[in-house]
C-alpha cells in the first residue's frame, strides 16, 4: 500500500463544496523496535495493575509467550 493518489484541484474544490475538509492523520509506526518495547511495557503495566487490583482471573499466563510469535 503506497500513498493515495493526489486529488486534482477540481476534485478538492468539489469535496469542499460538499462539506468535506482535508485531514492528515499520522499514526505510530508499529514496525519499530521502540514501539514494540513500549507496547510490551504498557501491557506488562496493565497486567500488574490488574494483579494488584485482584483481577487475576482475567490474566492469561500464556499471553506473554504469544507476544513475539509471528
């Protein structure tokens, strides 16, 4: 999946006349090591918070092994 094709000025004008506005959305790059490390840290923090709250029945003990599976 590449970049979407650019709209012509006429297409942009038409969409704006119809009540649309252009929006650019940036999302995290989930392929980076830093993202995966932070996601793992947040997941572990969530598990620990649940454990401290006594919600152990919701914790899947095998989930940690599944994290790195393709």
